């Protein structure tokens, strides 16, 4: 009954248990303060729960567009960035998707689900992309997916290399899910390159992972195409109200981002040679200690393939990072 293709996917790995410290999903360690939640509830109180949400999410797109000083016609919102990726692999003409492993798994996941071949152009030794190699491999591609900062390696990709790929004219999805932690974004290039799609999310710096709120900035043509095929009501009123309210409180977001960056650098220093530099809210750590950390109540992300023997650790609150560092000290014997 079930298609072989579907059965070839692994079930989601659900980690459950009374672990003390969760540093496995690159979430914000800070929940929204009660006064912000109240503001969201106030917005929701005015809305009709019996009615479908706006079919093209205009209230949220307007709020995002105002924040960037662009037109809502250059903004699309999704039920998390993941939903947008699920469409972006299907939107453009061409034969295959180009990715740059090791990178975020959802590009390959949705390509495979849609029976779209993947062409992989691996990151270099220092985890940067090779723009020329990608450009060469992208000739008949539907789109190239580049994450910057990259997950799970944490590094920003060089602007010149990205420009090299953009110049091919092929659709480029620049996934900037962690941009707030990197001190830079290339979103303005959408004004220069019609083929650029910049993907962003409220799940990380904005602390809305549980709400499911992502968006993309792109040319009118691409946004229009997306809304021709997007599941009509996938962005609910909770998502829209949360986006609108959070954009009124970017000062709070910035304060928290600064704290997370400070903690990231503190933890990285303590880890010494074990940790790679990071432009995101997590660290790639050369330590084969997933199970030993779990035994100590600390959940991190175990990596495989080229990053076998590495873990990815989200930067948490200070006490969580301290618990992690103490456990690492125990495991490595100092
Ligand atoms: N892109 C990257 C690189 C990510 O790491 C994530 C979240 N893990 C996403 C996109 C999607 O996030 P969300 O669906 O929560 O918006």
C-alpha cells in the first residue's frame, strides 16, 4: 500500500525523556516574556477563529515588508521556512536541485520526496562554498540551495562566491535562517538579482519555533509563482499575529541575540580546539560524545557522514551552557 519511496525515508527520530538541557534544535533558549504573549493574545482576541486566515497572509506580509522597507509583493510567508523549501524545490524549471553538503537536510528531503535528483557540490575543507564549481554544476538545475550561515557547520558563506552563483541567472535560494547571529545579510541583493530568493525564519532569533513562522524575500515573479501553488491556508492566525507583534519588538530580539552571541563566544573559548568558529546560534564541536552527554541529561545533535564524530550544540542559557561544558570536561578528562 505504501510507496517504496515513502518507505525509504527514515521515521523522525523522537528524543523523549526527562533530560535537563536541550541543545539539539537551534531554538532560542528564551521564551517570549508574558507581556509579549499578552500582546499576541490581544491581537488574536480580535480575530475570528471560525474564519479561514487570509489566503495569501497579507497582514503578515505587510508587517514584514514595512520592516524591510519593501513591497509585500516581494514577501511570502510560510508555516515555517520548511514549508517554503517544500515549494521552492518545485517552483522552477530544470532537472535537479543543487546542494552543498554538509548542509541543512530539508533541501534534499523535499527533493527526494518529489523525485527530483540532487547534485551535490561539497563544501571545501574550511566549509565554504566553491562558487565556480556550483555555477558549472547548475546549468540544467531547478535551483541552487545555499545556507549562510550554514547548518550544521555554523559559518557564513563568502559574498563573492555567492555572487558567482547568482551571476548564472539560475534560481538561488539563500537560506539565512541564522542571519541575525551573523551580523550580516545579503537580502538587499534581491533588488539586483531577480533569481535570488532569501529565506528567513522567526524560529531562531525571534524565538517562535513553536508557532511555525518563516518567510522569503524575492522578486514579484517568484512570490507570485509561490502563491499559485502554496497550500492556501497553511499560515494560521496564530502565526500571523505572532509575526506582526514580534516585529514591534525587534529591540528585545536584538538584546537576546547579543546575549546569545556573547555566550557563543564564551563557550567556544572554553572548548578551545574542539569547537569551530560560528556565525550562528550553535557550535560545531569535534567530539564523539552524543551518548555520554545524553547520560548526563544533555541533548545535542549527533552528526554523521563527513561530520561523523562531531556534534552540533545549540547555544543555550548560561546555566545550560555551563552544564554542557562541565559534562564535556568530565568526558574528556579536562
Ligand atoms: N533553514 C535552516 C538552515 C535551518 O536550520 C532551519 C531550522 N532548523 C530552517 C531553515 C527552517 O526553520 P523553520 O521551519 O523552523 O522556519
